[in-house]
């Protein structure tokens, strides 16, 4: 059978994993698919397959349904939970078609029956790879900086559901980046060319929130001097992000539910019903289920906005992401403020990694912004990080750390005042020159940076 050009193009260099306890079948499939350009890896049991999936990226998983011990359904459950973006095709005998149907309902992309028709297998693989490519993380998630497996799992889930146009509820503590995730999902969706509009539901009183969402007619209430479109209509065809939906008054929740159910709205003061086509992504830091139990959030609205729940982990749950986030934020802040700063010292980075972050990424951004604003050298040292932390309301430094931060700032200021002349700086601070040099070294300050500042100031 001649391979169509589209299938040949699809097959080139695509990594696939084949799992089967039949070694002879594995060998046959491997030879055939390698000859067509696939990068084939094989495993004879589920445990080996899970190890391979954890260590490598595959475009497709092709697995036998029935195997001794852990079987194909076990492997499917693992992939669905841990790597939902990986398409799974199951191989089954004619006698287990019912099981294969169940597997498809549980998330398998499809199944191939034995004896294997290679033409059908080739077609199934090409289809799986096309689907895999549709949600591979590319530019849509570039604003989400991470290296942790917990975030990779979340991004895989987000990419999978982005194009399915279901309502999503993003939960997580304040400052974890819920709006950034919502924007990324919008970019990955088929609505990407339409508006993304965000609204904080806790920022407005009820009557203004209703008008902001659904619009109003001129004269509908005091101050309504003209017609107002409302954000639902402004986001037509696109995505409306309702942040802190847990703070929405119960009476307004009823009206929102009606709009979501009927896909139509009525502006305040109007008798006209207007159809709407908007995807709603909601977010909250509250425990919504507890709010439902206390009568503060409607259960029917919850099930309408939460077809899928994505939980953003706190920064303390993804501490391995702190270094990559810190470096990324440092570069952004340095460029924004026009400051020549390149990195954190080893001790400073260690401090950032060891710090508890009750304010999550928002708090980390604030600390790094302050470090960049106050730095006098290309390398941000431990003392400056401590100083930024002590000024953060959510963090309390030890007395020792506070003293270090003050001392570092003091030395930098004295050097700046004396144009980097150490002897003058030492005299001004009441220290001898040797001791002052030790302090400079301790806080990783560069005297030449202060001399350079003096020269540039003189030129201007």
C-alpha cells in the first residue's frame, strides 16, 4: 500500500511508544514503523512504559489492552491523570471489543484490532499525531514560566481543554497567576482572534457590576447618561474572564446563571433580549464548596461555570520554579527600568528559594522589582534581597537578616556619596580602609560601579 504524502510527512521523526507483552509483535511493529520514519520506543510491561513516559516526550502511545499484571486500562488511567495531552491508541483482540469501547469512553483516542491492519494503524497514528500537535505548548503558554512537573501537568490539561470550548473554573491562592493562565487558554483556543476581557467581580458594588456585565440603557438608573454595551457583548465571540467570582452577590449570581443557560442577556433598563456567544472562564481564591454550604454561592451556577476545574498550585508547592521565575522577572524588570543588572548572587538565589511566599508570584514580582530599583551593581546580593523582603508586608525578617539588609544599603549609599573612593567612604563611615573593603566584599559590591556612575553624572 502506497503511503499518502500527508501521512509520510506526519510520520517523520515523530516519537511513539509501543507497549505489548508479545515481543514478536513489538519487533514486527517496530521494524515497520521505523521504516516509515517514526522514532519508535518499545516496552513489554506497564511499569517500564510509565518510566519511559515520565522521562521522555512521545507524540503517541500505542498499547495492548490485555497484558499480565497491570494492563492497558491501568496505563490509560495513568496517562489520563498525569499526561492528558498524550494520545492513547489501544490494541485489542476481537473478543474484547466491549472493553475497548469502555477504554474509549475513559479517554483513549481509539483502538486497533488484531490481527493488525497496517493501513488502519498508519491512519490512526497520523490522526493521533495531528491531535497531539493541536495542543502542544507553543507560543500560547509562553507567559507561564515553569520547570516543575506539577505545572507541566497543569499546562497539558489546559492545552487539552482549551479548544473544547467548555466553561473553566481556575482555583488557587491570590497571586498564583490565574489571569495569566486564563489568557493563555484563550490564546490556545479557537476564539484566540476574538477579544479577551477580564473583570474583577469583587471590585464593584452590585448595581455597577450588573451594568458592567450586561450593559444598560440610557436612563436606566441615576448616572446612566448613555447606553452601555457591557462586557458580555464586548467579548462577543471571545472569552470573558470573571476573576474572584466567589465575591459576586448571590442575587447577581441568579442573573449570570440565566445568561449562561439561555446564551442571551437583557441590559439593565431594556426589554430587548440579545443573544451572546462568549466563553466564560472564572477564577476564585475562595473555597467555593464551603461557600455553597454556607449559602453564599449557588450550586447550580457552580456546575455551570465549573465543567472543568484547574487548580493553580501555590509557589511553595512548586519551589523548583522559583529560580527560573526569578531570573525571568529580573530580566523583565531590568529591561523595564533600564538597569544594568544581570543576575542574583548564589546566596541571594538560595534565599529566594528558601523563602515562604504567602503572596505567591505577585509577592515575588514585588521583591524583585524592589531589588532592581535599589541595586547599585550588576549582581543582586543577599542583603538587597533581605532588604526587599523586610519591606514586604507578608514577610518578616529575623533581626540578623534585617541588620544585614541595612548594612548593605548603608555601604552602597556611602560609596555613592564618595564616588567610589574607598578611603573617603571608610572615613565617612568611621571604619578603617581594610574593614571597609571587607564589608564591600561581604555584600558583593563593586567599587567600579560607583566610579562609573560618578563619571556618567559628570558627563551629563
